[in-house]
C-alpha cells in the first residue's frame, strides 16, 4: 500500500512541485495550505508522514507540531522551513518534529529523508525503543530531546540525538558508516564518511566517562561501530 503524505505548505509553486514529484514517486498526497487546516487534517486523517512548513498563515508550523504531539498524534513530522538557525532547529525538534530540512532544499535529499523515515517506521516489532530511557548514568527523553548524565544536562544536536537513538535501537550490532548515513542522514550514497566519524566522536566526548577508551560506542575496525549498552 502506498504511503500517505500530508503536505502543509502555503507557497503555491512549492506545493505544486511537491505534489507532482511525490505522486510520481508513488505516494498518496494530501495538501493543506495553512496551519489550522493542516492541524485539522493531521489530527483527523491517517498519514504516514507530514511535511510541515514552519511559517504558515493562521497557525505556525511550530504550533501545529506542538499541538499535534500534545493531542497524542505520533505521525512523523519533517519540517520544511527557511529558518535555518540552530536555535530554530532545536525548537522544532523539542516540539516533536522528527527531522528538519532548510529551504531551499534539493528534491533528491527530501526524497531520501522521506524514504529513510518511512523505512524506520516500518521496522519490525521489537526494534522500537521507549521515548524515555536510562542506561548507566545517562537518561534520555527523545520526545523532549533532553539528555542528562548524572543529572547534569548534556547538549546534543538533532543528528547526534538521532544517531544515539539508532545505536540504542540496534544494541551490539555492527553498524557500517553506509548504514548509519542512510538511516540517520537519509543519504543513499556515501558522500562524506567523516560525517559519521565526527558525530560519533562528539557522542563519545559528551557521553563516555573516558572518550579515549569508550565503553559504549566501540570502533570495529574496517566495519563500523558497535553500541554496547552499559548496565
């Protein structure tokens, strides 16, 4: 069955482009041209993914995302917005967005992110993890995008948080850089292998007791990385 995608966007040219391309890719597409209509359709109809503009008439995309989560709607939200500052991305993720793409964007990147998101949500039972987890001295609330270590807040970027979640969803599995790029960043090829290495180094620095001798995120030479959940 084709995935159903709701596009909440008020720019006519972009709406037409998204409708045509998504339908050409085989998706069922619905459109809402303001935030209030978007919220109503997202709340009342079954969707597999919501593409949500940040700046909308009648109700902003940020408010739509917040109110959907408050109402218990768990449909994945990919925000599309011209507001590219880090603070805006953090706000969007904290309000419950699953991903964030800054305008203008390349259509191939958007399609790759949509495919990655839908694959993740179609994962077999047992691979999902709770939104709130405690392991070792670390506590994670994925819905709030909050991480603490021994009670002290740890600032993770959106991609670092997504990478941590993917590691936790696949404990003790050897994960290649290609798989991580595809699952976390939505890349179908490997343009920058250092992307994964840099984010892994950041996670180690922020979460490991001794980043030089990591006990959680292990390097498997020639293959990738393995996450070992501490007791």
